[in-house]
């Protein structure tokens, strides 16, 4: 799949937080949302999603509650906690800094050195 | 893992089945949603669901990873480790028992000592708002005692205290109508209870408004415990009139149960008004500004006031007092201290002693941990094959270490539980114990929450310390090597660390054994020295005549009548009176001056001899030898010239010799010329460990005292005289409270012997513990090195080596370490014993008996430690040994 990028380690949590920050989602919804907002460039392995969700709940960044989905099925919905919102803000800033730094580093050409 | 996360894990564990159900449901929901999407793209439902499941992947792996993420896994592993550990420990009950017992000793000792430390130092006085309560200390000596006029000025002039209360102590004769008994009272100012914010249990307490000058407050307040024992919790006592030193007093109330006065551990029976001092003590110092008899002045700081502000405030009052009363007040600077342990007077001494004891207890625990650490290391070595196998099969080293730590902590917890249970028993006993039967002193050292928390912490910490010893060895394990070559590859190097541990431990044990032997020897020797009086066949009758209302001119006549009456009892050889027997509880000293000296400033004093007041016949009754001159007679009364009998040391130091002394004169502070009429032998006056002190004896008619100790010397067992003495004295004055005791038991229960006894007992206990720890240490090493060399020994024996010879080479190492450790410990112990010399009589470590005792004790310990392993090794046949493995 040439149009798709490998997830960097540690980015899954950030993606989940971002996806959930746009509105509460159930597990499968998180997968779809990440696909959608990354322009189908990032694919999350289904089995890897749930351990990450559980870990985030345990860290107090997400809260979970049972509800009914659009398909009229029972599903567990995840939403951001205030701590999760804070973490998302920090990590987004960190990620942007890193991306900018990487971008400028990789764009350097011989004349500028 | 943060605490919160751990809590969530624990919660997840408790709702385990619910969590698992939820996981299943969520998984199902996910697959359904995926299948819905697939179905929408045109696949039929059954195929869609199959494909959704396939896409998702391994169900079990998913759940395992989720569990890990929730944190159940952590606890799962712990439970697994615990199960495994319990199984292992069950398989070697000997090891488990030894290890747990060793730790129980160490942790128990620490729990006991810490409880005492807690009770003495950490716990504040049990009064409301103890944080802002301070006592006032005066002058550079930080004296707690103040004079009453100074107290009144401090109370009325200060602007930094809510209120200042004062108290002192008095022994009173309480007569409820039938039998007069003596009781310990705390005499307090009217504002005392209000200043301390104490509410009555029954009736009312004193108030400042009760006070209208000396002897104006005919009320008493009962302590709760005394109300219980003496009045059987009778609520009708409030309002009852009783007699105190023959004066009528009304019981106005009962203090609350938790309140025991404001000197820690001293539980007064009742509270009496300080202003009535004259009725209760027989004389009064209320108006004397220069007499500092008030025991303590204290109060709560006003909110927001700092101690520095309070000190400045007090000191400015002090400066004013110095200027106004230059004759009486000097050095009126002030400091603040916590009231419980009598501020800076007793506090630092007790603190230093207890902290020393705590350090010693910590040393013992450290020894126990070192000891166990080496046992664990030995065990880990024994298990190196198993560990190697687990490593080879893919277990992580962290996982294996975790199991080792689980084992260590589990053993520590068992030991800790046993140790703390034992310490609770010991502490209950200590709390119920009254060290001085004569004083109302209780030391409530029952453990509280702090103690349990500290014990738990210490337990877990020691588990980790023990567990940490074999860590390096486990980390270095090379599974390939071990599985290939057997477990002997790295034994030799590790022994060095273990050896060091053992030597340190044996040395610590030897220090303790040396110190306790020195103390015991000192104590034994102190009981064989001459006191300067003869305690056998002598009874002591003790009373204070002020308790029966005698004062001034009536005291000496009743004392003479008492002596004469007791002399008529058949079986008495001699009867004499002294104001306070030597070696009882402290002593009084008076400055003396050369006869020619006219400027009687303290700086010109030539000595401060211990001073006693005695009746004629005292020396005979006490068995003190008169070396020259005469003893006082009944003719040495107020109208006769003042005389004194001095001891030999006094005669030698002041007058050069005994013969020079008799007939010579000297002066005392008030300017009186005193003629020495006799010289008696030297004795011990304040402690057994003291070097010869100067002492002088004044006749009671010239220096009256209401404090009365009658010495009755009998020709037979003095206890037979008890009832005769009682009836004789009752006939003289039925309202006089007194107690009768043999001199021997009076001395044994006295404060003088208490210090050395306690020191000896604590050292003895610690020494015994140290010894037990050393035995387990040596045992561990010997057992270990024998089991490691079993094969080699078997071969040697099979080849015809003598068993004794083989054993010697196997145990030689343990014994050599024992010798090194003992030697080092002995030297350290000798150095440490110098500290003991301050408490224990002639605590000389260079005593051949002590040296021999230490060597024998350590040799016995070595024998004990190596006996069982040696026996075990000898009882196995070489063939069996060789066939193993």
C-alpha cells in the first residue's frame, strides 16, 4: 500500500486522543475516524487499538461509557477527560515542533550548510 | 506505576469477571460494526462476520494485551510469584523458620525501641492544642524553676501568652475519715486548668477567681485514675470534705480521664491549690522572690505570636525585674521549651539515650539483614541450576529478580508480623510496669498507628535489603555455563562479599557481648562495695511530718518521741533519723567556706558537700563507723553552738587529716560557724559510680526537717518488726501517713540502681539478640560451604582422609572469620565501654573476666553455629555423597 505510512511508535496514543477529541467514539469508530482525518494515509491495526484504549483509560486520559451506536448497536464510547485534553495539547505542540525540525533538517541542501 | 493507576489495577482485579465480560462484549461490538460496514459493501451477513473476525486477528492475544494494558497483569504476576514462593518456602521449612525468626528479632527490637522513642519524644503532651504550649526556662542554665513573685510578674506583664499557669509537686496526707494515706499531688495555680483548656470530667476545676491570697483555696480536684481506685468512681464525692494534712478541703471535681498533669509519665493522684502551700508543705515560700521552688511555668502562645517574639517579651520583663529587685533576681533571660519532658533539663538526656538505643536496634536489624542476605545468596546459588534453566527457556532476568524479591519480602512480612506481635506483648508489660513504686510514674508505651506504620515500612525495607544481596549474582548468571558445568563456576568470588558481611556481623555481636558483660560485671561489683552504711537487718520508716500537720517548733519533739517509742520495741538494736537516706533520690548540697572568710559569695566557696540532717543514734542505726570525735546528741539543740559530723573525705580535703578536723570550724552560706565534732567513714551518696564525695551531717534540732526517715536496726529479720513499728507509730499519732520497707528493698527500688540496671538489662537483651543473629550467620555460612563442597569432601573421604581433618578444612573458613570478627568486635567493644563508665560502677573493659567471657561466649557461638552442619556432613557416607548429582 504505497499511499500509506507506517505509524511511528508512540503516535498511536496521540492519534487516538485527537480522534476522540473531535467527539466521543466507540472503538471501531476510532479506527474509522483516524483513517478519515489522516486522509486514509494512516491505518491502525485493529488488534493494537484496544490495548491502547485500555491503557489510556487506565492513565486517566480517556473515560469510557456504554451507549448505543448509529447502527443501533450497544458499544463502549470513549471521550476525553480534562487530563486527556491537556495531554493532547502538550503532545500536539511537541509533535509540531518535532515535525518542523525534521522538515527543516531534511530540506537542508548543500549550499545552506 | 503511579498510585492511582495501581488503584485502578486493583479495582480491575476485584471486578475481574466484569472486566472480562466487558472486554468480550466490546470485541463483539467491534466485529458487529465492522461486519455492518462490510455488509453494506455487498457481502452477505455470515461472510461479513467471518471476515471481520479474521481481520481482527487473535482473540486470546488481544485479551492478553488488554489485560496487560489495564494492569491486571501486574497483579497476576504477583499472585503467581506468591504462589511459587509459598511452595518454595514450604519445601524448606528450616530456612523459612530461621530467616523469619532472625527478622522477627530485628524488627521486634526496632518496634519496641521505636515505641519507647515515640512515647518519650515524638508524642506531645496529651492536652488540647499542644503545639502552641511552651514552658518558660530561665537564665543560661535553662532552669525550669521560678519563684512565685517572679511568676506573678511574668503572668501579669507579658503580652505574648494567652495565660501563664504554674505548678509544683507536693506529697500530702489525705484522710477521708478512716485511714490517712499519702498521695501525690500536683499543686497548681488557679488558672492552670483554664490556661491548658482542660474540661472537668465531673464537678468543676479550679479557676483564677478562687484565689484570694495564701491558704484561701480550700478545694481539691481528683485525678481520674485516683478517683477510680480510691473512690470507686463514686460521683457523690464532689462536694465531700476530706482532710489534707489535717486541714479540711472540699473535693470540687474530677479531672478528665486522659489528663495526667503536665509532666510526662508523672501521674498525680490529685490537684491542690498552689496558694495553699503553707498548709500542704508546712512552710511557705510564696513571698520569697529569690527562692525558685515553682516547678514549671507554662502557657499557650497567643495566635500568630512566634517564639522569638515571646522570648523578647519575657526577657524585657526579666530586665525590668533585674533592675527592680537586684538582690533577688539575676540573669533573667528566658527561653521556651516543650513542657512534657521538663524541657531542656531532661529532654536532651533522654533523647540522647533513646537515639543511641535506636541506633543500636537499627544495627541489629542491619546485622539480621546482612545475615539473611547471605542466606539468600546461598539459596540463590543452590538454585542457580533452576534459574539458569528458566533463563534458558526465555524468562527475563527482571521476572526472576521479581520472584526473588517476592520471596524476600514475604519472609520479611512473616518475620515482621511475628516481631511486632512479640513487641506488643513486651510493650504491654512495659506500660503496666511501675519502675519506682514510690512515685506515680507510668510509661504508656503501647504502640500506636505511627509505630505500626514504621514497623511495616522497616519490614518491607529489610525485605528489599535482603533480597538485594543476591541480585548481582543472579544478573551475572550465564545459563549456558551453569547448565553445562553445574553450579560451582562462580562460588569462590562471591564468598568474599559474604565473608565481609559475616565478619561485620560477628564484630557487631562481639561489641554487644563485650558491652553487656562489662555492664553486668560493673553491676555485680557495685553490689559488693561498701556504701558507708549497712542495709542488712534495717527497716526504713518514711513519712513527712508536714503531712500530719506538724511544723516549726512541733517537729523536733515528735521526732524525738518517735525515736524513743521505736527503741522500746523488743528486738531493735538502734533507731536513728535522717532527712533522706543516701543513695535514694538525689541529694542536697550546701556551699561551705573557710572559717576566716567574711565575703560569702558563691565564688569564694571551697566545696559543696552533700548535706544530711540526722538525729542522735543515726550512725549507730545505719551502721556507719565513727572514726573520731563524737556523734550528735540531744544536747546539740537550737541554743547550743552549731556542730556537724563530716566524712573522712571532707576531713582530709578541707582540714588535711581526720585528727585536724575534729574541733575545727568552717562556715556555711548563711554565715553560721560550724564546729566539726566527729568524723565518719566515707560512703556512696548519689550514685554507685561516684568517686569519693564530701559529706556533712547536721543535727536535726539545729537544722529542722519535716522529711523523716527512721532507720530501725534489728537483731533479727527486720520484717518481723513491721507490725510493732506500725502500732507504735499509730499510737503516737493516728493521722500520720507513713510507709515501712526494708532498707534493702528501698535501695533496690530506688532511682540510684535504676539507671545501671536499665543499662545492663537493655545491653543484655541486645547482646543476646546479637548472639542469636551471629549463630544464624555462622550457621548459614557453614551449611552453605559444606553443601557446596560435599562432592569434594566425599571424594577425599573415599580416598581415606580423616573425617575430622576434612571437616577442619571445610569449617576452617567459618571459624577463621569468627576469630577475625570477634577480635575486631572486642576492640570496638572496649572502646565503646568507656561510654558505660558514666552509668555503671567501675565499668572497666580491661577486666580479665570480661575478656575471657567474650572469648568463651564467641567460641560457644561458633560451636553452636557449626555443630548442626558438621553433624550433618559427618553422618552422610562418602558413597552417598559421590552418587548425588
